[in-house]
C-alpha cells in the first residue's frame, strides 16, 4: 500500500456509508412501520387511510406490521365494497394487498373476543391473536408507529 492512499477496505466502507447517507437524505431509507388500527367501520375514512398507508409503505419497499385493536378488529371481517373511505379506498382491497405481501398482522384477542369473534376471524390472513404486551413490543421494535 502506498503512503497517503486509503486502503481498499476503507474506500469501500466509506462508499457504502456515503451511499446509505445519500439514500437517507433523499428519504429513501427503508423503515420498519407498525400501523396500529383501532378505528372501526364507523370511522371508515380513518380505517381505510391506515390500511392505505400500510399498503403504500409496502409498495415503497418498507417493512410493515399491522396491529388491529378495539373496533379495528372489524376490518378483518369486512367484505369488498362494504367499507369504502372518501378518497382512501376499500378496506377489504387494502387488506388483500397487505395479505398478498405477506404482511404480519396482530389482532387484539381481547378486542376480538369482546366483539364476538373467534379464531375464524384470522382465517386467510397472516395474523395471530395478541395481547397488549405484543403491541408494546412491536412498537419498540418499529422505527415508526402510526395510529389510525
């Protein structure tokens, strides 16, 4: 190695660091999102906006998990054309997009039980029942938590 010249390893490290820095500055850094859906069909715009944001984050290459609680658990039982937001799309179609992307979904077991749902609510989804401690755990692991 010649004096005054950086090693190949240093140049490669700096190049990788600079590339990552440029991506972050331009807003392209991939993030881990947790989308917490607690609004139900009665708040259709809020519910569908949360699902639209989750689907959009997946399309942009981000990592996404969704936690359904309170009246948000009703979303998993919605049919196409049933819960449509004003400019925010169809809840069922957003759920299909998330499911096709194999997004991990957590569903409050207490919320589901209190609303009369059984294990059949989870059928067809990459979902499992979870308790509040799971919401806290996933929130701490996420880079960004959005609540709808």
